[in-house]
C-alpha cells in the first residue's frame, strides 16, 4: 500500500501547529522532568555514599543478622562432628548455660550448696568424681556429639598424623624419613616379641656384664655410671636435666644450668610430717620384690640367684629413699636451686665422680670444675654418696656388687618400652598394685611420645610449616592487645603493684620461632648421625636415647630449647612465647571460621596468660573480688532456693578463678571483634555463625578441654549468660520466659567491651 503524500503533509503541519501553540507549557514540563531526574540522581549518589560509609564504620555486631557461608574445608568438616545446631545457646537459655557440661539440675543445686561447708581436700575428691560422671553423661547429651580432647592429646594426635602421612618421595627430607621410620618400627608390636630378652642381654655384655652373668669384668662403678648417663639417658642415683634459675632476673638470653635432683624411684614413698622423714611404702615392697624376680626370670637368670640379688636391690632402693623429701618440704626448707660448683659438689659428695659423669652427659661441651650446677636437695645427694661408698666397701669381698646390679636394673627400666610385652606387663601390673587406676596408654600414644623425645626439633618445625599460618599470629596479637585493654581497667590496691601492668605492656608476644629459620638441609644435618634399622626397634630406641642426650647438650650450650611442642605460653626474657603446639586442631586451624578460632583457642590463650602473668591477682587488685561476687550473686539469683541468695560466699581462690574465666571470655570476644572489624566477613560451621558459633565454641572447649574447669563453683558456660545480660554483646538477651531473673549489676561488665 502506498503512502498518501497529502495525508502525511497534513499530519506534519498539524503537529507543528500544536507544538507552536503552547511553547511555555512544554518548556515547564521539560524543566520539571530534568529537575526530578537530577534530584533522583543526587539522592541515589548520596544514598550510596552514606551506605558505603556506614558499612565501613558500622559496629560489626549489628551486621551479624545475615547468614554466613558455610566452611567446607576438610578441617571444618572434621570440626563439625563436634558441633550441632542444637548447641545454639539462644534456643534454650534456661538450661543451656546452667547445665551445659552434662550435670543434672539436682547435681547443680547441690554443687552450689557445698561451696561453703566442705574443706578443700574433700572438695577436690568430690570434684574428681563429678568430672568423671559428667564425662560419661556428656557423651549422650543432645548437641554434644564428640568431645574435644585435652590439649596435650590433641597435639600428640597432630604429631601422629604427620608421622603417618603418606611418603612423598623426593620431597621428603632425610630427617622426616628417619622420624617416620622410627615411629613405624615402634608401632610394629610383633618385632620385640620375636627377639625376646636377647637384645638387652647382649647390651649388658657389651657394658661388661653384671654379677648375675658369666664373664663379668667388674667394670669401675663411675665408668659404668658415666656411660649410662651419656648413652642411655639412665640416671640411677640422681636425675640430671637442664633449666633456668627462677631466682635470676630474666634476660633475653636466659642462662641455663645443669640441674641435679632426686631420682625417680619405682615405688611410692611415704612422708612422715612429724619426724620429717621418708620411707618406702611397706605395703608395696612385696609386689616390688616379686616384679624384680619376674624380670630376672625373663632374662633367664636362675631362680637360685633371685633371692639374694632382688633382696639387695630392694634394700639399697629403700635405703636411698630415706634421704628423699617431697617438694613442699624442700620448698619450705629452701632446698631448691642450691648453687654450687662441681668442685664443691665433689668435696661434699665424693662417692660420685661428678666431673667425669657430667662431661660424658653433655659431650662435646667443655665442662669444668668451676662450673655452677643447681642442686635441689643437697642433703639427699650427700647421703646418697655416703650410702654408695659404704655399700661398695661392705660388698666388695662378697662379689655381689649390688651397686652395679642396681644400675643395670635402672637401665632395664629405661629400656622396657623397647622390650617384649612381658616386661611392660610386669611393670604395668606393679603400677596397678600401687594404686594406679589410669587406663593403659595406647601403643600409638607411647610411640608418638618416644618419637617426640628424639625428634622434637623436627616435629616442631613440621607443625609450624603445616598448621600455623598468619592467622595464628593475628590471633596472638588480638588476644594480647585485648588483654592489655582489660588489665588497664584494674583498680590496684597499692601503687607498688602498678609495675605489673607496665611489665605486661613491655612484653612482646610472639609465635615460637626457634625452628623457623632452619632449612631442610640443616634439619637433616641435625639428624645426620642417626642410623635406623628397618626392623630392629631395640637399636632404634637406643638411637632415640642418644638424640635425647644431644638435645640436653644443645639446651645447655644455646640457652634455648624447642618449645614448639609445649601447649601453654611461657615468658622468655622480654618475650611471651606461644609455642606452635598450641595451634592444632580441633582448637585452631587456618581454614576455620574465625569465631571458632577465637572462641576456643582465643579463650584458652587468655586464661593461660592471666594465670601466667597474674598468678595471685586477687591480692593485688579489687576487680576480681568485685566482679566474681557480682557474677556469683547473679548465679544464685537465677538458681535460687528459698533463702539462698547472699547466703554462701566464695573462697579467694574461687573468686580469682571466676574472674579469670569471665575475663578470658571478655578478652576473647573483644579480640574477635577487632578481627571482625578488620575483615568484616566470616564463615559458619554446623549452621552456627558469628556470635552463636563463638559462644558455643567457648562453652564446648571450657566443658571439654579446660583444665581449670574443675576449680569453678559453677559451670563456666554460665558466664555467657552474664555476658549476654547486656544485649549489646549478643543478638538477643538470654532470659527464661517462665522464670524471673535479676540481671547482674553493671560492674559485671568490662569497660573493654563497651
């Protein structure tokens, strides 16, 4: 169809006429649209600017309403086994924080009533029973799926994972290969059974024999003693180790000394507080004598020899035990850290060739007669020397040589872990006879501990490389900074105590770095002389004892030790050292939600620091007493029976522990807030995120793995109820719908969190 030109022209003309007919109204309309558009654009830009500013400056607590993305790393999946959504504290506030660790309502009420009328000894016993009961209940409690292990066990399990990790061919260093080989041969339970007692008898002959075997060459006493101390980590008559003197003012170098102490006896020793004398527990002497006979039987010694030699061994052991003293007595008598030169020690205890023995123990270090050693019970050392000299003279003509037999028996006890199961079971049976009710340690745990003794430097290095990332250093920084803020609020009782805060401010917290700069080549060189067998665990065990001797020598020469396999912080000069052994799962992992890291390890770390830096804070500041009594009053108010409020009080020790636990919760939460401010994002675990996950983590780790839990007058999880009484710290207050609660006074809250 063709267009009509006339029509088209008419339409154009009409349109032009209309536009010219009202030009003013059209312009007004255009200006109005432009103004509206400009205002909208300005408003949008302003809104975006304000929103961006608020996002940068907003309090992180107010942004926790949104859900966090789940953490799906392998470490998080393993950790989720220990958590469940049922652990959300805000789902059942009435019971969760009062009985979260597994106690029943009846147990909880009776627990509070016992506080004021039980002496400490009886209270400790009942607490021990309660802890065992709670452990049984806890495993079946809804929401508590798998318990956290204690921190030492967690570290040992981490080491086990490292030692059992698949070999990675050329990427594995020679040192790592040796550690794995040692652990593997240790785990082979069948190997020692095949050879029986032969390895030990061969070693005894290598040492010159003994009075119970043919061909004894009657080696000199001090020569044998020096050999046992240097090559076999065996100290029959006294113990030797290396450590600092706590009486010295700490310096950056930390001077270390040879320390000489009482030995470890194989049987319990009784202390008579009236006569202030020790003696072997008579009821255990017969089992001790019987175990001696069993050992000799396993070694193929004729029964006709047993009576005489076991009798002399028992007699010498009990005679030496008479001169020992328990730690509390040695402390009261100032018998610890007695400084004396080796030459002076030789004069007072001439029965031992001290210079020769110590030179052998710390070879290749130069040890001289003028070197200072620290003795922890000089009267025992003197009496021990006199006893040895007397027995040598008395039995010289008889040919029995009980002193030498005693040393070989001591060597046997050192080597029992490498011998067949008959020896270990005999030792275990005697331990049970003396009242040891602990379960037998699993083989993997014994093997991990042995590997750690010899390869501590290597394992510390491996844990640092695999488990501690920048997240560990950030956690240390945040917790310590928050702790200093908390301590700034303290009200000291006198001006002299102010130096404590200044000291704390001057300390430098850091992750252990003593193995950080060691290259793989240097680590391999450290273990270059170690030659391990594929099947002979006994010879490998002897190699481990040599490594232990070298570790003592390094500690004495360098004044530093491998502290990475510790589980608590320590002070070294002007540094607070956080060992890498603290940063292992399930307490910490670089892929965990930060709420989990700060709620578990962050709170444990804060408690460690408070106990380390302020061991008697309740005598130096007013805050512990005021805050703990406020918390205790709140606890009584929400669990009250008629007439109970204000009736019972806490001991000074309990007041301090309540304050420490609550302060640790506050410090860890404030540290998490600082971390969240820097990185306003986090992941979730088992449906829990942010404050929910943080508080659940604190509660679970306190119930499962906090060694100070047993000293609290109530479940430490109740502290979260106190914290959440101020709604600013929690998404919503913790209050029972059908129960009246009186919330704690403002003094229960720390200025740190305001």
